[in-house]
């Protein structure tokens, strides 16, 4: 007798409210008052999008690039996804490992912290089906090398979900009058007096040149966030001092203001989210 077919694995979804619940579980109730690890409005938009865009199921494996001290790989693990955390700074990898030991529970996906550079990954050619990079690649000066490596490690029909800062033309200032950033190249900035604070904005041509053409990847539709209300009237203003406070306000902004802004506002977004597929 033929064995019955295994039931289809349900898609993994990470709605905005669940990202907050996981953030509380990982870092305590204090995150509602003053967030840690830069978890705020942008992450509440990015994490659900990236999870859905990767079309994940329990047991899938994701390579997360530039994880830093992000909670996103832990959220995926708690949804039953196996995660390779690739981060250049050893102290941040130690933080990830300590957080994993502190919060792991039965049923979680496996968790593999790895000290390595996204510009030279110790990973076999064509061996990775899913890659995520959430607000991380813009901090790597040699992004061209990252684009080449991304195309190299992706398997045939592999999928990457990226979020990066955006401008349609030229960006000449960042946080003007709020924090001191010095321009060091086209649409590229370094925060004065803060080591390692490189930040880059991408044009449509930059996205093609750096991430699409090196491996002839297929570019998915660009989705934006952070336009004239959420960025121009909130983020890059004096109100930015409230950016890290009262995370529940960000849930309302993500669920109500963000969709309206994307539908009605044609100004440049601060960030874009898109997928890349190989083959």
C-alpha cells in the first residue's frame, strides 16, 4: 500500500503584531517604552514583508546577512525556520548566540551564528535557497562585492529579500540639522565622530548595477516605505527623538498610515523592499 502523502507545510507569516510580541519575549516589556536593537516602525514593516516575500515554510533555511543584534533571525527560528546568522563583528555574533541560548524553546528552528563578511562568504556556490538582508547592506562600503557573492551563493530558483535606502536621483544630506553626517561619495554618508556608521542610498540604476546584473538575477517589484509623512515629517525631523519610544505607536503607524501613504503619496520613499530570484 502506498504511504499517504505528507500534508503540505503551512506558510510562515510574521504579522506586525507578532513581531512586537516576539520582541517583548526576546528583550522584555521595556521595549514597549524604549526600544532596543533599533526595533521600531521600519522593522514592523520590513519583517512581515521579508517573511512573506521569501515564501517560507517550517524547516526552510534562511541565510540572514548583516544580522547585527537584530531580533529578526530569532523570530524566524521561533516560527520553525532554520537560520544562518552571518555577521562580521564577533561581539555581535556572541550577542546573537547568547540571546539564542537565553530564549530557545522546543520546536524552534536551528540557529547557526557565523562570523564572516557578506563580501566573502564561506558558503558553497549555489547552495542557498533563501537569503534575507533587512536594512543591512547599506552599511557595507564594498556593496559590489556583496552583489557578486549574493549571486554566487544563491541556488537555482533561489530567492533573496532585501531592504535598502532609496533615492530616485541624488541625495546630498541625511539627517540635516539633526545629526552630523558627512558625504563621502555619491549618495553615501558617514556619521561624524561615530566609527563604522557608513550609510548609502540606492538609485534604480545602482540596484541594477550592484544586485541584478552581476548574476543576471530577476528583480521583483519595488515596494517603498517612509515617504513625506513617516520620513519627511517624522523620521528626519526633530521628532526623531521619539523614534525609539513607545513602540505601540509604531504598530498604528505601520497598519494605518503606511498603507495610506503608499497609496496616495508619490514622493521618494526612504527605503525600498524587493526580491531577487536566480534562474
